[in-house]
């Protein structure tokens, strides 16, 4: 699974400082969805079990929480929560007593019997720092390392217990289930009855990035809200409002993001690294084309000195550029739909794509993949890259 873990702390969400909670206006794009959600409240036809389904970085989770806050707001307008009432203030810290969470978790050195409530502090910090967070970031925040989180049957007992109590402060009790696909069968079976016949004024808002993995018994009982990926222009506008990077970098990030805001942030943070990979890659291709053995040896010496992780990232980078160039070659030109490249990569590819065709693309791709496998298996970097360069010379020269 790819993960977009933020490496440096960017001032992502200024609104978190003004403590008004998750307002619709702070969510990127999705105007039609917002209108539809607001309409359900205005027309008093809020469905008691809803599934927000959309790709990573589209905003399903912040939308569901903004919706819950709007329903609970004591002074809402026709288009947003007030941000200042008693309820909104509690939502701004995710501490409203009628807002419950069920999240994927697992045992950690500190928590032996995992249950969402034992990770609520981490959840508040993680979500408030970045409402667009993905599962990998969440698992990292609670110290799961390479483990996955699950929703186990203890959560079902706990939520049934909580829902049997009366609402504290709001008309509605809201249960946010983030990633219902992480439920196993016993958990789902236990929850079914209460989802089918919930206590009055109880809402289940589920959020998924992978609706096909949800157990059918749950899936068939929810009203589906499909959240589309974001528009490139919406992502660009958000980046421009929040950050102070060079314009061309933000344009590249919005373009490469492919509708995923989280990915746009990641691209911005990795812009420097990307540029270095690009330089290494273009140098290698030029040297292989001219069959410049002494310089190829220098190039190999250089890459053999960087860490294995970096070597693997370089190889991944190379695979992406090769793939894009092959697409350009067979489509006879750079098409915006499939072209996911920065400006400088596109400029380079105008010529380079002529050299990547159906006769060599599989061979070249195979060399990069093999090198990646060998590096992953701790083979000697110098030998791996020298071998790869030798074969590329033959594959690229025609
Ligand atoms: Zn309010």
C-alpha cells in the first residue's frame, strides 16, 4: 500500500487554530455533496445509516464530521455550522459527548486490549492536524509500525452500551465508523441489529476508501453517498491559499495528485527528492545511449553510496517515467489525461519518449524491477546497478 506520510510539519489547516471545528467551508471542493447533505437536514430526512465512499484524499472523513457537526449545531445557517455555539466548540476538539468513534486499531506495547476509546487522544491530535489523513498515517500515529488496524467485536459491545444511554446534549447521537471494511464478521453481526433498528435519533456515518471490501450484510443496510475525487483546479487553489511555494511547484503537485489532496501535499514535500531522482535518471539514460563506459562506472559508484531506501525510490521513480514515456510513445504525444508528470519531466519526455517503445519497454521495466528486488534482498548495490546499466545500454541503443 502506498502511503503519504508527511515528513515535515506544514501549516496545513489554519482553521484549526480558530477553533470553530470542521466547517463545510473548510473542506476542499465537493460543493454538490455539501449541498445535498445540508438539504437532508433542512428537509428533515436524515438517513440513519450512511456510507461516505470515495478515494483517498477526496475528503470523505472531513465531510462526514462536518455533516455531524452541522446536524448538532445550535445555530446553523442555510450553508454551514455556526462555528461558535456550545456544540461547535466541542466539535472543534472532537469532545462532544454525543459524538462517538469506531476506528481500526490493534494492540500496541502500551495497549494490550485494543479499543477505540483507548486511542482517542491520538485520534483527536491526528485528525485535527490533518483531516485528510489516511489509514497508514493513523497506524503510524498509534505506533502500529507495519501492523494493520481492525475493528473487533469489543467495539460492537461498547457502542451498544453507549447508545443505550440517553443523549447528553444533542438531539442526535452520532457514531462515526471510519473504515467499516476493517470489521470482521462477528463485529458486523453484532452491529447489524442496532444498525437496522437503531434507538431513535441515532446516526451511523461510515467512511470508506474501499467499499467493495465491506461485508455485504453491512453494505446492504446503508445509504451510499459517492464522493468523487477532487478537481485539479480545486487542489491548486487550496495549495495557493495555504502555502508559499513557487507557483510551478504547486502546479506540479496539483497535477500529479490525481484528485488526491494528501498526495498533493506529499508531492510538495518530496519536490526536492524528485528533482534529484530526475537528474540521476536522465544522466543514466544519456550515458547508456552514448555507451560512455567510464562515466557509467562513475554513475554506479555514486548511486552505490546512497542508502538502500533511496536506491529503491530511485528505481520506482525510473519505472514511473518509463511507463509515462511509453504511453506518450504509443499515443504519439503528451496527453493530459494519462500524463502525470511535472513540467520538467514533460519537457524531457518530448524527446525521450521516442526511445521507449513496444520493443524495449518490457525489457527496460524488467531491469528496473529486478534491480529493485535485488536491492530489497540486500544485494551489493554496485553489482546490481552495473548489471542494470549494461543491459540498458543494449535495450536503449537501437
Ligand atoms: Zn454551531
